[in-house]
C-alpha cells in the first residue's frame, strides 16, 4: 500500500475515533470535499471528451 494512503488511513482512524467530539463535523466536511472532488473530476473528464470529439470527427472524414 502506498505510504501516503496508509498515513491518511491512520489519520482518519484517529480523527474518527469515538473519543473525538468533532467526529460529525469531520465526517460532514470530508463527505462534502469528496463530493466536490468527484464533481470537478467528472467535469474535467467531460471537457476533455468534448475537446477530443471535434478532432475525432475531423479525422474520420
């Protein structure tokens, strides 16, 4: 496993432990951030596909 992933998992385990009073706040913020990352990634992928589409159409003609 990648070292950075392992570190992140350890940090999340500590932050999300039952002893942490801010657990709900952390979970909500993490979920929002995760959603934003996926939306931005999907937008970037769609833009990339749109840019490729005209080029592909021109090559086929």
